[in-house]
C-alpha cells in the first residue's frame, strides 16, 4: 500500500509538548511585571504558534512598539523559569519512531526561536526523529506559508503530499496558505 504522505510537519508547543498552560502563564506574568493589563487565558492561548513579537502584539495590544523587547525579555524570563518541568505528550516518542520507521520524512515548523527549539530537542532527546526544522527566526511567522514551503523544498516533498499537524488555527492557516 502506498503511503498517504511523504512529509509530516509538526508544530511544537501544544502539539508535541504540553506547554500551553506554561506559555499562557508566562505571557500573563510578563504583562503584570510591566504593568500592562493581563490578557485572559483565551487571548493569551490564541497566540501560541506565532512568532513572539507577533504574539505579544496581539496578546497585549496596549504594549507600545518601543517596549516590545522589554516584554520579550520578561516573557522569556518567566517561560524559562519553569520550562524544565514541561513534558512531551504521552506517546509522542513512540509515535514519532513509528512514523520514522514507515519511511515518511518528519519536520517541525514552530513559532519558537532557533535557540529555544534546539534546546528542547536536546532536552527531550527527540531531535533524531526530524529531517528538518524551521523556526520563526528563519521564516515569516505563521500563518505565512514560508516554513512549509522551505521544508518541502529542502526535503524534495510535494506540498500536496505533506501533512501539517498542529493545535491552532495559525497552523491550519499556514497549511492552507501553502
């Protein structure tokens, strides 16, 4: 039987790693720290998958552009303070191994920074399963299709035989845009 897909691309946060609540908490804590209105959980959760500046622009619309880097630093401080406790979803390692053994290419398209993705791949030990990765440092933020376009080009995969696996509308929109 022919395989249905040549390439499966995964989002990271909320898809492979159970980090949603931690990200929401870090956005809310950074907002409090900077004296901004604290976004509710739904507003903070909606930005997961976007690049950090785009995410903060939406989650904290009162934030002046001149203070974006201050907010980014505060967010990273709060996120990194507890990210060692975040775990992969149950079955991720086994599922990736099974997919890899089936001969399909595996990749990651994430709103994380390159440093952040490399760190969690090292910490979780699952970097070996992926043939390629793209971060917001290297491409436009989701929902722009550049992450998927670059991954399919690099791996010689047809975008029509590529599956995007994610947990947000940003992931779905990126796939549709590609």
